[in-house]
C-alpha cells in the first residue's frame, strides 16, 4: 500500500460515471478512505449519492475543491474542461498533481492553463467500475515517483499501463474506452439474432453475455496461445463455424470494424483541434 497516497486528499472536479467508478475502486479497495476524497459537481444529486455511500466531502465550488486537494482529477466533459479550469487556474499550486480524464485535450494544451502542476493524462474505460478496466496514462515529464503513485491508485480499477506518447494513449482510448461501446454493439446484434430464432429477450441476453464472457475467459486462461489458434480449435474444416467465419471474411467485417476505429480516432483529433 502506498502510504503517501493514503494521506493525500483526492479531489474530483466533476462527479459523473467515471469519477464514481474511480471513487468506488479507491474506497472499496482500501487505497484511501471517503474522508480523503473531495468532489464538486454542477448539480448536487450525484454528490449527495457519493456522500451517502462513501462519506466523501462535497464542495459547492471548484475553487475551494482545488485549494483543499493534493491530487485533482479533472472529470468533466472535454467541451467543458478548459472553461472550468481557466477562472480558477490560480488556485492550483506548485507540484500539485492534476489528472485529466478528458478525451481530445492533450498535455500541451493543459500546460498552457496549469504550467506549474504535475500533469497527467489518464484514459480509463467504464469496466473500471467492476475492477476490470483498462487504464492508460502518461505524464507531462519523466517522474518515477508519480508513475508509482498512479499505478498504486489505479490498480483496483483494472489493468494499468503507461503510454509512450499521446498517439499511443489515444489509440488505447479508441481500442478500450470506445471499444467497450463497440463490443456492446456486437452483443446487441447477437442478442437480436437469437431472439429472432425463438428465445425470449432475457434468455437471449444471458446466452449472449455468457458467450462473450466465456470467449474472453478462455483467451485469458490460455495466455500463451494465439487467438488464431484458439479460434481454429472451435472451427473444424468444412464445419458450421468455418462456414460462418468465411462469410464474415467475405463481407469484410474486419474492414468495417477498422473503419469504425478510425472514425472514432478522427473524432478525437477533431476534439483536439476544437478545444485549445
């Protein structure tokens, strides 16, 4: 356990779904306690829920939150982030750790507003609420102590890794954060097809979930086996699965998915240009 982290006051500017997931992971894992977590939000409902559940400290203005925090996690929408921090930039103090969760806003932009802080970009995905997330991060400058603290803080949320640069971090965002949405889209197709063949919705959903979960667990427990080999064990020559796979390849499903990834990456670049 990182004892320094345990003593830090961690402030969340914004209390949306991702902030809630991180708070849950921090408190339930024992990384910190509710009285060391601070949060502010535009509307009081989410703050009240977090206060009731985890006994956090709630603030009705962002300036006071920043002044009372050792670590500030910027958890507001990308479009709102710079307008939220610009009026209170002087409240951030030297060596304060500031972690941005915002897509599309690069460290270079954040440094214009918060030049004296220890800046971090972090991209978690929503399964972090279950401790099964993928969390990527990068720091504005080399800082081994900061990296150790970040990995200790994020370990309850799932698989944590340091990105080499912003392009890599943004690829992680598309592949894992947006990727969660892409996988759920595929699951909806699975469920709909099963329903069309006589199963009720609840049963079809259960069948779909167990198929995706089972495939992921099979791959997880066979780490040394390439995914292609695991697939070949399911698909016998001239069999039912092979017939379906051939059709998927003829229809260029891979190409369609790659285009979806690239569209998401392009939108991220658009955000970066729009928000400066």
